[in-house]
C-alpha cells in the first residue's frame, strides 16, 4: 500500500450520541476526540477536522448499533 495510515479512530455508538476516540500511528495512547449526534454528516465533519479521511483507518467491532455507520463510512 503506497498510502500510509496516520491515525486510527473508534466509535462508541449509543442511541443518541457517538463518542470518538483517536490514536495517532505509533505508540501514542488513544485519546478522546469528541462526541457527535448519530447522524452521518455530523460524524463525517468531526472526522474531517481530526485528519484527512484518506489517512484514517476505521476499526469495526461487530454490533448492531455501529453496523450502519461502518457501511456508510
């Protein structure tokens, strides 16, 4: 792969909110990056403020709440 991943993000999906955690590549500890509503445009905007989308890698943990977001992203 010629592109390098510079950050990883994870979502904690709840009925009315999404909690975003971000870990830069390397050995840095993950950090709380914010909370958004459970709507895709707001999530996409929050992620775009954190890092360029081409440099993010999403990790999906199988669960009914986050499946829709994983598909849309």
